[in-house]
C-alpha cells in the first residue's frame, strides 16, 4: 500500500455552531474557531473536519445548503474562512470540509427555479413523481412532498426543506464538480461526504443506499476533482458492509480514502426497528464487529475510527460510565479506539469526556429529527417518559450542546445567550480544568495521538485480536517487524482479567495507562474496573 499523509493523521471534528462564539450573538463562528486553533495544536491533531458553514436556512443545521459558494453570515465571511485556512496552515493543521450533495435546501436557486416546472433547466436536477410511492423520510413522515402548482411530488430523503438532487442529470453532476474544485483551489485538504451512498438511488425501484451507479459516480467525481490532488476523502456510508467497503477505499479503484461504516453504532438498537428502540449493548458483538473490520482492511483499504460525531450521543454516556467512572471509562474508550489501525476521528468535547445533555424538557431538543420524533411518537400514543428516554439516550442534541471551555458564564462559549442550552455539568467538565489536571482525559488523548506519531506500528502494524472469548475485555496486538503493541481494555465496572498467551509480558513498557500499576501473573493481566492500557515491546 502506498503511504499517504492521512494514514498518519488524527482528525478533529468541529461543529461550528457550538464550538466558540466570538461576537456575543450566542452562535459559534469562524473567528471563534480561529482563536481555538492553538488549543487543537496542543491536543496534537493534524486535520480539522469542519461541519457545513455554507449559506443555509439552517433547518438541519447547515446540511440544507442554499449556496455552496457563500458562507452563512452567522459564521462569518468567505474571507474569514480563508483566514481560518491560513491560521491552520501556520499551525501545521489541514482542513477538510463537508460535502453535502445528496440534497440541497429548498431555498437553493436550483430548486426555486425548478419549481417553475419542466421548462426550467433545473427541473431535472430534482426527482419528481406523480404519486406518493410510500417511501419514508429518515426524519419521519413521507419522503415525497406535494407541490400543488405542478401537481407533482418531489423526493426528500431528509427534511421537507431538503429536496434530493437527481444524480442522473449530467449537468447537475458537472456543477457539483465545479463547486468542489472551487473549494479545492481554496486550499482545503479534502471532503467528508455526507450520506454519499445515497447518490446512486433508484427511488422508483425502492433502492436508496448502494444504488447501481454509485461507484461510477464516485469514480467520475474523483476524476473530475480530487484524483491527483492527494486529498483526504471520507464517505459517510450508513449502508456500508464488508462486501462493498473495499469498493470505496481500494486505492486501485480511485474512489475515496476511507469511509465511515456504522455497523458498531447499531448494536444497542433492536434489530429491524429504529435507532430510538433501545436494547443493551452486546459487548461480544461489539468486539467481533471491530475485529472483523480490522482484519478485513489489514492489507488493503483503510478504516476510519470513531465513537462520536454530531449525529451520535456522547460515547462516555452511551457505552462508558458517565457517573462514577467518567474519566476512567472515557480513557478506556479512547485507548480501545486509538490503538486500532485506521484514521481516528475525535468529536469536539470528546477529549474532555463531555456527556449527554439529558434535557428533561421537550423544548430543549432543537434538532429537527428530535422535534419530528416527539410529534410522531406522542401522536402514536407513546408515553412522554418513553419519548424523553429515547431522546436522552440517542438524540443528536446530546452532541450539539456548546463546547465547555471553562467554568465561567455559559462555559466560556459565549458572552450572549447561547443558541442552545449549555450542559449544566460544565462547572466540573471543561477544558480549563482538564488542562490543569495532568491526569485528565485530555492528556490521555494527547498521549494516544503522540504515540501514533511516534510508533509506526500503531499506524501500520497488523491487527490481531487476543483472548477472543473474554466477555469483559477487548484485547489485541499490533505487530510489525520491529515492534509489538498490546492493547487491553476492561469494558466494565468490575474487575477482570485477560489471558494474553504472551510469555514475556514483563518486557512490555507502558505507553498509555489509566491505572496505577500493571498487574501481571504469568501470561495474565489483572484489571480494575474500566482499566485500559497500551503497552509496547521492541523486538530488537
Ligand atoms: C448526515 C449528517 C446529518 C444530516 C443528514 C442529512 O447524516 O451527518 O447531520 O442531518 O446527513 O444531510
Ligand atoms: Ca457568533
């Protein structure tokens, strides 16, 4: 495999609306991000993934774009964004942007013109139907919206205000590629591609994900834009399976650098139901999903590694323990993830183990998906308590509360009124206190990032799971010709032990550890609740 810069990178995701406000209007902005670049440098990350900052009515927080060439004034101007790129560059940080091309905003000039009917050159940029075929929107309700002036329905996989683009239309595709080149020429280092596995959809055949022309489109896109530019491209692909994953990231095929696959994300959901219908996580399944992907992409293709993003609940609340063992379990989760092979992504606030918001008032859930759910489920007769429980556990708002910088007014996020409530635990959980405490979660992330830079084996070594049947511990090695790394993570709030089948355990040195001492007996390691460690042995 030819080595690329992004094989060695760690990406940090910035959700601009909630990162840092600089002008007191309660909304995070570009200038705010600029002031925090030194903090990100201190953490040690290499790349920022910036969620959408383009012009948008903000129905879905920027994922409804009304002009790809303009910046949403609430975040600043194009000049501000260029300044952000410069400041990042001077700190050795690259920036990748969100590419949202499955749909646009209904306020986009293309859609407004298309509403004139078939004589509009943009009419065919969208997907029209004479009837509602029964397709459901991801955000609830029908995926077809009726336009009375045309006596037609248009397709919207997401909100009514997010009409789907018709990828069969060639001039639409060219317009998207032109737009991508505009941003590439501004110096961005790549794209995170929103729900990209939907662009090959065949709605009249009921095919949404993984449509027949998906990979043709990606190859065409690559050839027209980033193919020879050495960029990082990562596809958001909810429909990815092992069978199709290599189609995206096999270097020979010239599609994407890597994808986000979501198999582990569904493991606490009742199969066949929605993300809101919860069950307890099956840890053995989690282990087997992780190792399956690690083995499959050991030699070819590339994994992305993530627990969190702006659509997912906070991992320490979800699969860690955000009460008694918040810091300890957050460090364990970080170690488990960052020891694997792939490019790690950190979502803002994860590095200080921010928790779910647990809002207990429906009005505090601002996300369109949450608002639709509340309406839909209350109408269907669900108990208020049950709906609230789903939102507290899985709602996207949990990840979107303002970043907790210090214990002052509004957690240091804004001097005005924050657009969204700050998590009340900011007095305890914030960046300032994490930086002061040399034992904080922040420094574990810093060490893990540093370790990846220092040890080639963490970037490229072969993955091998050990003590596979262990019901409490996820353990694996990473091996190359000169080093071996051992990662051992107790996923539970009780003691555990792991059998490594390594007879030279005492030769291993600690790189990262969330406990006081490494307890070895023969080839076994004894672990306290949530204890996790990354050890290394030099072979020569
Ligand atoms: C992706 C985004 C999500 C958005 C949706 C529609 O899943 O991550 O935030 O709502 O696409 O664009
Ligand atoms: Ca602002």
